[in-house]
C-alpha cells in the first residue's frame, strides 16, 4: 500500500507530524507534535543505513531547492 494512502487511513490529525517509512513503504516510526528530535534522527539514520546509503554520518549539503526555499 502506498504511504500516502496509509496516512489517509490513519487519519493523522496532529498539525505537526513526522512519519518515517522504510524502502518498502512500511511506516516504521511516527511522531505527533513537536519534540523527539534525537529519536527521529536515530530512526532516520537507521532507515538510511538499511536502504544502503553510504552518506550516513557525513555532512550533507542542502539541495538547490532547499536553499532556494530557505532564502525566501
């Protein structure tokens, strides 16, 4: 099932929510509201490692799109 469909079925009502899906599209972690930043970072790094990313733990450079939207 597609991640967006899963989120609609869950009925996320929090104004600030984070959902972490693995490479197969399974939701592996979620955060409702603010906070849990360190846990979210650990989950994100774990999922990146599981997917075969070699840049985990390295300083990453923002994309041009991110830089453009941040400067507005």
